[in-house]
């Protein structure tokens, strides 16, 4: 090829002469199939000593080979400009830089791929970090997603710290690093490790970190002393004990599968699975409800399982599954529970009515009201002692052909915290749906294949009396994998005060709502998009996704509002 054609300079043509001035590894890169310009750039990096050919694995080389040459050159330029002093796995780090480049490119920001290398970002004080590492004997491992300090302390002979030894540190200033955080947390006790989460899109931290101590006492001290601590003028930290999430919610599984079958199947697909939780109907113990909870030995194992199962490319028993984190409910303290006068009774068959429950529970004291929802109910007593006595006497008693499970109902946790979790779940689910390009109707549970919408009889006086957040807050089947639900007087007992009106969702004029587009994709086989006026006749095993409430089990006769997405689990849809 001619030298002056503006495409490939003569010295980069992969011939024998192109090896002049190159390292022996250059020919290996050419033989591997890399673009000559990319191979030359990578070889230049080899010459600086920041990277050796032996440090690149096949995953990184394959990614570079698939990358457009201009993009690969930009990525390698960013890699060369990065501080790699504490990067132990340079191959993985390079893959992270490529991933960030793709994300910025997909975001449609012109010139964004080079942003991290052109905009100055205040980094940590390297001299202070070196002093800390020399003093403690710990290591610092840097990836594009986090900066991890520590591991077992030198000379440590015990095991890995258990539950209750980790704190979540939020509201960290974006320009702060471990050189300032480590001395602060060391005041509370011996640090096992500190993980500062990083944003590869900006090069700054994400504003939060996880700190594991070697003892629970140090963890408690950190919460007491550092929560609301002013780290900088006007900047206060938020510290709370971190509870690792070990459970995944998996939806759209065949209802004919039992616990052992589910454990065996998902045990083949993921590592570290220790338990499967299913909810069967009291009227049919042989079936699950189309979903289950998977519990893993560690958060890392659960995270890896979620990543593998949530790709959208993996089918289980021929079905597209829905995977999300199970939301752990906070345990109320003893003082709060000592005031509870409401009982939670579950495992109720359809024949058990509210009147029958009230008659049974009133043997132990005055019952103010009873609310039954599907196969569980809340019983409000006038006196706490009577409630406790009823719980002790009726728990395990047979009623209506099934054994009752009775416990104290848990008061709801902080509403603001719930809303934050709901928004996080919304983002996760939308990302999953966007990544899959919608659900494959033909790959849903076999009971749905070939099914056409059948008219369902409208329940008399069906008003949608129950709030759509029932199940998220623990009132239904989706309890985050935890058996005992929460109750709230003012939000859920709408038959006493009337249901709240759905809030209006503001949208720019003449622009279709993104959620409606999602609905249209999901319901194309039916030829119609669900709207606010579409009524659903749903069975007790149905699921839908609400952008404000997550995965839900709606009541019979409920209406879908514009912020709802149909989940293909076991749905009969009726259109007026």
C-alpha cells in the first residue's frame, strides 16, 4: 500500500520491515490479529515499562481486536496516562477502560471517551498513601470500579469478619480518597478492608465506601462516633451498619417445579447457592407461585449469580427469567416491637374469611379489625397482652385445612429510605429491560405460550382498594425473601378511608412516555399497549413491575397506571 494514501503509514504495514524498532512482542500482537496501528501503540506502552505482554490475558487481547481502531487507540492513550502504581491486574483494568469507553459512546456524548484523561481530577496524596501502606503492611488494589485497601491484617490468624462487622459510609466528598478516610476509621478499631467505590465515567469516587472492621465493637463505635461527622466544612458523613444482601428474587419460573428441582437447576448455573425459598399456595402445596428466592453463601456469590442470570441470554427450563436483588427488611428494635398490637397470620386458605378470623382471635381479647389479603391477614387487637396470648395459642393451629403461622407484625421502616430503594430498583429493572430489548413472549412460562387474552369476570365493586406498594412493603408474596411483613395504618387500610388517587406523571408535550414504549414492546403480541384505562383480571400468582413499587402482586380487579410494566409470569389480560 502506498505511503501517501492517508490510511496506514509504511512503517505500520505488518510486513517484515514493520518489526524494525519494535519489541519481539509486536509480532505476537500482529499474529494475534490486532490492527497494526493498535499493535504499534501497545508496543510503545510495553517500551515504557508500565505494561508487559505477559500481563495481558486473552480476554483483553480479544477485546482490543474487536474494538474499532480509533477507539482502541484512545483507550490505550487513557491507559498510558493512568496511574497504575496500585493496579494489580492490569489486564482487567484495561478491560474496564474499554467498558467505560463503550458506555460513554453509547451515551452519545461527542468526545466523551477522552474526557477522563483531559479533565484534571484531584487524586489522592500518594505520599500519604505510601506512608499508610508502610505503617500497616496492607495493600492497595485499584480497578476502574473501586479502590480496595486492606485484606487480612499482617499476622491475622482468625477467620473473615462475619455479619455486623461492616459499615456503609455515604456522602463522601467526590474528591476524597483513602488517604483521608483510613486515619478517620482507624480511630474506631482495626480495619479489615476499605472499599471506595469509583465512577469510571468521571474518575471521581461515587460518594460512598464500605469499611469492614475486625470486630463488631469497632463497627458500633464507628456508627456512634462518625455518623454525621463533619469531614469537611458543610460536608457530613452518613455511617450505618451494612447488611450484605445474600438473596436474589427470580421470577417467571414454571409453577410446577419444587424446591429441590429449583435448587438443583440453579445450583448448576451458579456457585455458592445454599438455600431456595418458595411460597406455595395453602390450597395447592405442590406448586410454587412462579417465583422463588435464592440465598447464597456470600454477597459476592450472590452478585456473580445475579450477573450471570440477569444477562437475558440464559433460559431456565426454556423460560426468560426475571432477576433482581431481594430487598432485605430492617429488623425493628425491641422497644418498637414491644408496642405492637397487630398480629400477622399467614397460610390462610381461600375459605377462611375475615369474619371467621375475627371470631377465632376474639377468644383472646377485643379485636378492632381484621384485614385479609390473599393468603395472609393482619389482626388488630385493642390490648397488646391479648395479642401476645393469641399469638402463642394460635401459632401452629390448624384452621381451614392448613396450619396457621402467627407472629407480631412489624411496623414499617422509614418511608424516605423505601423510596430510595424503589428508585434504585426502578433503575435496575429498566436497565435490564433496555439491555434485553423487551421480553420474549414466546420464552415466558410454558403456561402462557399460545394463550390469548380471555375476558375475566369483573369482581363486584372492585375499586383497586389496595395500594400498589403493598407487596414491596411486605404485604404480599414479594417480601424480599423475608417471612414477616410490615404494616402501616395510614397507607394500606384504604377500605376505611378510601384509596389514594394516583399522582399525575408530568411528561414533556408531544413526546411519548418511555415507559409506554416499554409497555408497547412487551405487549406487541396482544396488539395493544396497556394504558391507565386498561383493566386487568389477574390471578393470585400474577406479577407486574411498577416503576414506583418494583415487582408486585396486584389485587384482583386492579388497574395498571402509566408507570407499570407487565411481567409475563401468569397473566390473563382483559381489555375493555
